[in-house]
């Protein structure tokens, strides 16, 4: 991995291939004739640069199942290269399989079963070549004998496993907020400068707004800003405000090397018939070193808490589980850079990976497309959110202290943490005025530090002889951050407060308290205490005030995620022998005692394969470019979230019976809005008979939590009990995260059940569009 190489080299001929994120796994396929293919997988060295080797120095590999379309690929490769015994590499990406390398005369390194199969097939090939018209033994081919033995062996193994009556973990689903980050910031500048107008023509399509986010685009913007500042030095046409904003834009774009990272973007919005441009620069929200450390530590916590085994250490359990491909892992992230980095840092800690986060993110973390819609989009709830904030504003502008009855009316959900915060404020408006005064004091304190701090040479990225904090932020940039917040929060002319800025104010003062302690800013403790008191009431109320409103908004925000969680639980709540294969039915293949899923496990033959067999050779295989979902139930939209082409352990080639069990893990990383919404859905969602998933004690526990901090998390686990009735049980764990710079709070159980259908039914109900009468069920 070469992080500093981001341009096409032209000094010599090079071949550039698109990098395909393959969930950190490469697949090696070995053929013996066109009808036999054995596959093994390994951890991709691109993940962290480490090659796993056994005690003899050989690369560690594990047998995996080939999907029918991959078997067809193997047949075509074997015939096209006219190589009976050969090997090739497959990359599985986005529901498709790509061949990237073909090698002649390749054999599996260490598998007795493979060599047994290989010897039978080669023997038949030799005999056929020597005696073209000779009869085969008993009229049964080598492949038929191999497939029959596979079916019998698999049936024996799965029946032996089910007969033990032991509980086994089948699924871990985690939804987690991103880690500690720098404050998000934004700058707006309207300009008619020709240099900026040229960027609109250069990068736009003439249809409106232009988004600059790539290294090339941001470099062009930086060049334009530098040219404007250089040519207009002392020019009266460049106002003081415009000059200051352009200077800040230059500093933002110069921070960091070669535009590494994904935390800056510029929007160019043409105005007045394209004669002027509104420039919107967004930056910040970068995962801090503390955030990275917290995410790695929380990944280890989840490994210990959610994959524990009494007979082994938690490290040994999950790391062996993942490396042996018994761990069916998928990681999803929203499109925000800080969320993707959190996902990568979490995976690094949970899986014990080494190296930088970029290759881990590229290989393991799925983002964009349906993942972004599932974990980013709140547009369906925009109207409800606006209505809620309007009512919240009317409460916060009350100039007198609220009576006990008025407080209960302002907190219709009755949550103890909200009532406590509202009671502690006294008069809400007076507390807002106090907060505004503390903001002004904080700005003066920052300016005082700037004036009293000796200046010395600073890095080139700043370009000025200015003091830089330990986080890399300059004092003028820090002061600008607060001046803009103060201006946005309170308008002296209208004597109005913007309540929507309360979360930003709390976010900023907490960041300064945790990361700028070396500045010794006076009064910051009082500032933080006041901001937190107001935020503890305002922030949860932004996502609904009454119980019904919280549930409605939660369902609108998380409807895609809830449907995906339902599909995950359904996929996990299937008997072990069905994993990765067709749904069991009353159809049998050949032997009445052999269910169809066992035959498919051994042979790759299924109902769909019968369709393939009826096609001409030219058309075979392409029916499977994206295999339909057969290990989950739900809408077609559910199945678009993930490819069914995944790396599943081939039980037929496993010698250790303990490795038969497979665990499905789905990790989702998102933002604060989705966490609040999801917690509200779990708190107020009801079963068909009107009962809550959560016990009263768990309800009280959640009602007492004032803040969902960084790395707040909800974890769902599904277990197979081995019993005939109530075969699967479930539990939900919760952590409120970390808000004070320490590690994330421990995961605690808040719900459990012995019937997984209860959980599925609740997820089914709350993932549907909310009816109009939802809120009426919760009227106080």
C-alpha cells in the first residue's frame, strides 16, 4: 500500500487494474477436469500486509464452497486453456466473481480428501484415453461416486452435531455510532471571481451545483484561491470579509498532505444566471486519535463480550473463527469519512489486524449505494423532525421557570433524564442567555491565549507564523469556529436564539475540553456543564417528544436498516445444516432419505442448476451473476444490501467437527441521528399483543441515560439451543458509548427471549411504514 501515490505515472508503461474490495479474502480454485473444482480461501495480504502461515511455514488456507456460477467459470477455464489440472484465483465482489489469474498444473497443497478425489478422476481420465470405448466400473462415474460420498459424510456430520444438544452462537449484529471526532465546520462565500466561475464550467455539467471532493478537484480549488489572494493583495474590490473567508478556505484546503482523507469538500452553487457562485466549504468531523483508539478498544470489547467461550480465551475464539472462515462477516458504513474510519478501526481491534486503516477500510468496509441509504438517509422524516423542533423551540424560549405540570407536558415521554435536565435549567430562556454569555467569554479566552503564546516556526501546511494546538488546529481557526457559532446561535437585532445550534455548541465545547487542555482556557468547566445541561434536554427531543412521535420518527429514519436487521435475524434462525444452501423442502434428490439441501451442499446442484443444464453452453453461467437471496426472507430491497456470494466454509473438507458451526456477523456503523432513532424504536416498538421487547428495568435504564455518546452501540445475538421447540433464543445488549474521553461504557443486556419469532415479528412491524394513528396509541 502506497498512500502517497495518487496519480497515474507516465514515466514508463504501467498496467492499472481496478481495486476490488473483497472483504479481505482471496479464493483459490483448483480443477481436475471440467466437472470438478476444489476451492480454498486465504486472508488477503492487502488487508494488513501479514501472511498467515502454519507451523511448517505454509500459507494457511481453508476450504470454501463454490457457487454454481463459479463452478461454471471453472468448467470454462478448464476447457478454454485445455488444462485438465489447473488453478486460478477468484475475487468475489458486489455479487459477481472475477478471475484474475490462471496457472497450469496446480495442485492443492494439503488436503487428503482432494487427493482422493483427484486420483479417482485422473484414473478415469487415463482409462478413457487408453480404452476409449471401454465400460466404466458398474456404469458409475468417478464424479458420481465422489458426490455420493460427500452427501453421506455431510449428513453424518450435521446429525452428529445436532445430537449434542449444546447451545451455539449463530449471529452477532451490532449497530454502532462513530468515534470521537473534531467539530464539523462550514463556510459560505458568495463571489463573482473568474477563477471560481471557471471551476463551475470545468467540473460541472451545466445542470446546477458542482461538488468538488477528489484530490484533483480540491487542488484546482486551492490553486484558484491562491491566485485570487495573490492577484488581489491590496485590491479594494476584495472586501475584508471576502479576503478573510478566502484565507480560511486556503488554510482548510492546505491542511493535510496531498488531500489524503475523506473529510473535506467544496460545493459550488451557481447564482444569478451563473454570473456568481455561492461557495460552501465543509470540513472537520475527522476521527481523532482518541476516536481511533476508542474504536479499536471497543472492537476488542465486542470480541470478548459477544464471542466469549468458557473453554478458550476471547482472543483465540474470534481470531480462529475469522481466519477459518467460520465467521461470515460483513461490515457496512455510512458515506461519512469518520464513520468509515471508525468501522476500520473497530475491525482492526476485533480481528487483531495490523497496519494502517486505509487498506482495512478498502477491503472490509462496504459503503455507498444501499449502505448509504440505509445508514445516512433521514429525508423521509424531514417533515416530522421540523415539526418537532418547532415545538421544542417554543419550550426553550419560555422566560419563566416551568411548573411541575408544565415540565411533564414538555416531556410527554416521561423520561427521567429529560425531566431532570429540564428541571435543572430553571427558566429555559435565561439558561440560553447564560450559554450565549459563556460563548462570548470563551472567544475572548481563545483570543487571550493567542496573544500570550510565543510564536515560532510552524509547519508549511499552515503557511503563517501562528500557534498550532496539539490537534493541529490554529488559534485563529479555533476563534473563527466559535465566532461563527456565536453569530449563528444568537441574533441581537431580532433577539432570537437558534435552538438547532445547541448540539453544535455542546459538541465544540466538549472537544475543546478534551483536546485543548494545554491551553488552560478559563471558565471552560462551567461552559461545558451549562452546555451539557441544555443539550441533555434538546438533543433527544429533536427525534420526537412524545412516545408515539419518537416511534414514528424512528421508523421513518431507520426503515431500511430495520428491514435489513429482520433479514439478518431470519438468516441466522435456520438449522445449522442449511447454512449457505437451499431452503429445505419436501423435494428429495434420488434418495428419499437425503434432503435436497444436502445434495446441493455436496454437488452444487439445485433447482436453478437444472435450469442451467437446460441452457446451451454459450448461455450457461450467466444466470448466476447475482444469485437470488436464499438465506434470508424479505423484500427485494432487503436482498440488494449484500451480495450472496460470500466466503462460506466447505464442511465437506473440514476434519475438525468443532468447525462445523458458523457464525454470521453483521456490523453497521452510522451517525447520531440513526442511533437515537433506533433506540427509540426498541424502547417503544410493541409486539403483536401490545407488549414491549424490553423489561421494565431495562426501560428505566434507558430512560435514565441522558446522552448517546460516541461509540454508543446496540448488539443483537441469536443462539441455537439444540432443542426441538424454541430452537433459537435471542438477546439485545446496549452501551451508551463514551462522552468523557474514556473508553466506551460496557455492553449490558436489556432484552432477551426464548422465541426468535417474537423479535422477528417486532422488526417486521416497526420496519413497515408507520400508520397515521401510531401516536394515538401513546397518548398520555
